[in-house]
C-alpha cells in the first residue's frame, strides 16, 4: 500500500497509531483484570498492583506495532516519535483532563473514592440482593442526604468495590440493595465522591471578596513590583559592572551572583531566621539603632514587604547577568564616537545604552513576570501564605498568591484537602493566565506579522 498524502494521509497515520495504542491498552487491561481475578483472595484482598496494567499494555503494544509495520511500512516513521507522544499523553494531557474532570466533582480528602478506616463498618446480615450494614458509631457514612436514604454509595472491602442504593435506615443499620455478583464480606469502607457540576466555581465567585479578588490583586502587585525592583537594581549593577575601568570588577560580579547561585530553598530558610521578630539578626541590628522590632512575618503589610525584599535578593542577580549579556552586544565604537563628539557618560547612557538595552530586555521582563506570577516556592517557604488576614478564607491569607491558594485548598488541612475545589481554582488561574498572556502579546506585538 502506497503512503497516503496530504491531510487525509496524516489523519490516516494518526488514526492507525492511535488505534494501535487503544487496542494495546484494551488487551493490557483485559490481561490485568484476568490477573486480578486469579490472584485476589481472602488472603490477598488487594490483588495485583495497579501499575501492572501499564506493563501488560506495553507488552501488548510491541507485537501490535510489529504487525502494523508489516502491513504499512511507512508507519514506522512515527515509531521514533511514539515514546515522546506517549509521555506527553501520560504526563501532560492526562493530568489536564483529570484536573478538568475533578473541577466538577466534590473529590476531597474525605470523599476520594479510596478506603478510609474512619468509615469502616460491618455487615450484620444479607439475603438475596439486600445487604444490611451497621453504621459507624463516630462519623457515619458521609452521605449527602439525611439518613443516606436513596443515596448511591460505594463500598470497598475484600479487594472488591460495588455501588449500593440505600433503601431504608433502621436504627443503627442501613438496608442496601446489592449487585448479585458482589459477595458479602465482614467489613466495608465507604468514601465515594460525586459530580457536582459548577458548584465549585459558584463557591469561588460567591466568595470572591474573601479569596479570589484580594489574592489576584496581590498576585499582580507582587509580580509587577518584583519585576520592576529586580530590573532596576540588576540593570543598575550591570551597567556599573560593565565599566572595564572599574577596579576588582570580576570580584564584584562573583560576589553579587551568589544569591542566584545558592539553592533558593536554603536561602529562603535563612531569610526566615533573619526576619524573626524576636531573635532575627535584622531586628537585632535595627534595635541597636533604636528601631522597635518589626513583625516581618506576623503583620500582613510587613509580610508583603518581606516577600518583596527576599525576592529582590533572589532575583536581582538574574537581571544583572542579563544586563551584562545585553551590554556585551553593543559595539564599543558607538561609545568611542560619542566621546569624540564630546558626550558625557550620562549622555552616552541616555542616547546609546538605554535605547539599545530596552529591546532585548522586553522578553526578559515578560518571562520574569510570568515566573513570579506563579512563584510558589517563595511564598510557601517564606510565609506559607500567612499571616492570617481579616475577612479572608483560611486558605487565602495575606501573602497567598493564586497558585498557593490552590495548593492549600487541595493539599492542606485548612482547605480540607478539597481536590475538586482546588482543581476548579486551577482552571480559574489558567483562564486568568491566558488573559494576561494575550494582553502581553498584544502590547509587545508578539503575534504581529512583519510586512516587507
């Protein structure tokens, strides 16, 4: 068979490759379920490890690709790209799809579909399709409806899962309908999550004044002030250190790049100790000058100032290095001609250095803004998003930015490990980031076509 050409040929090749992957996954999944059925027993209720589904799928994919290449030899060109495509699907596309899916559920630490010993209970009777289940004495089964009547709940036990509909509640027991193939066992655990539609997004925007708006406002201010301060200080130092007549110029360059060279995790922890109100070296030094101890990490305004100060320390070496690199591209002949014309150093700076430095600096500033807009490490390590701010949600404190707000909602106790809500916040962050990026592209003309 000749290789198909054009768009139709491309679609045929992609379809064949996708079909091979899907068939391999189906075969691998069937093999995995067969192994699980064979090895699951009361002595081994967990069955076989879940990762075996990937192993069996890959083992099935190899002969399928071989047979496909025998029938369509031109498809082998895609085999060089197939590992990269699979990695993109597994580590980029799948997390995105999963995030979008979870954003419309109440998936959380309490409702995550995984066995939870706090809801462990026991079967007190079963007959036919009915199962009588004892209610846990402490927290119940976490149903959404009172008494769980009519609720579809998922029970996990003895290596099996099954969905049950609650028919009635009798004191401390529930009467459930049971699928015939689901065997009764002594103990079950329940922790199912549900599709909740746009409920998470409604919560975000209903509480916008307590989280979204103040966090977004500070996020923009933090990124802008960081870019401006680091660019000014780094640019000034770069211009000064670019002077070949400056004594010990290389020594200064080496010393000033240390904040950038050291691991940020270590540096930020050192700053936490330096900014301690009672024992920090900064407040002790200020005390010698008669200044009252400053609550750097305890007051909302001072905490924001501390974040900007530490980020200035971490960020100016990058701007200094970028400035030195950009200045090295300016021909020395321009400065020599300016000196011949009698221009002063300040005049040369205004007429030559700054105009030629600005164009290459625009993408650097934009990339710095994008990086600091999602600078999770600094916020998490320095302040943890704190201190608390009046009228805010516990997950959106004084120095929280959008990404730390989403993290604390999804993975911290104060957010009750609300993965679904955290995923919804992530989608909101994505929409905001796309909007800001489009504005940047519009202002800088990144998508503007050059006309000749």
